[in-house]
C-alpha cells in the first residue's frame, strides 16, 4: 500500500537506487525511523481506556525485510475503534480494502465485550451495573470511529518522502 499511498515515493527510491548499498542502508534507517514515529503517533492518538494493556499497548512495528517495515495493531478490536461500528462506520477511500477485511467479523464474544465495558466503567468510575446497557447501546447503535492509525500514517508518509529526499540530497552532495 505504501508505494501507491505515498506520492513521489517511487521516483525518490529510483533516484536513491543509483547510490547502491549506501543508499540501501539509508533507506532502511529512514523507513525504520518513520515506522517508529508512526507507532508513537498512533499510540498517542489511540484511546487510553485500559493503559498499556489496552489498544495503544498493542501498536508496534515489525521488520518484514530490508527497508520493509509494518506497523501493526495486535488488539482484536483495533479496526473497530479506527473505523467505527454499525451505522457509524467511516472509512477513508484509500483504506477501503483494508477495512473490508473486518466487515462482518467479530472482535470477540459477547462476554468478552461486556467484560471490556465493565473494565471501562471501573476505570471511569462508573457503576458496573451500567455496563450492560452501555454495551447493548453500542451493539444496537454502533460506535463512532476514533481514528488513531490512519492519522499517524498520513503524517508519517509526508515525513517519509521528506526524509528520503534529504538522504538523496546528502548522497548527491557527497558524490558530486
């Protein structure tokens, strides 16, 4: 998705390719750095209902191959927080294929969902008896999206191209 979603990326990478292994190392460092920034931003944008054991604690990056990193959300409900649920779903056009993977799937059992709402109530100082009606309302009406990963990605892809252009400028000056 990154090649299509990051305007100008393929041209910069093509120009960097002319510098061989030194550019490869630089691209890897830039990619890793931007992946770390996306993770940090996504964690800061994510709802903080359960602290480190909640959604933000499951956001991380992983190296797939040279200069290929993936930012992942390990929580089974991450997509439902990002895009919303029921009638309140809102998906950015460029993420429609990603969101489609989650349509019709459940993030867990009824009991797990109710338990999560009870925990949320406890953390917010709300009587646990309110958990069932709150959960039923969410199931019936849906949940508004609370985007955290997409805004971090949008910010990161802009920085990524800037950083790669800076690397290209540095290498060009070095070998001119």
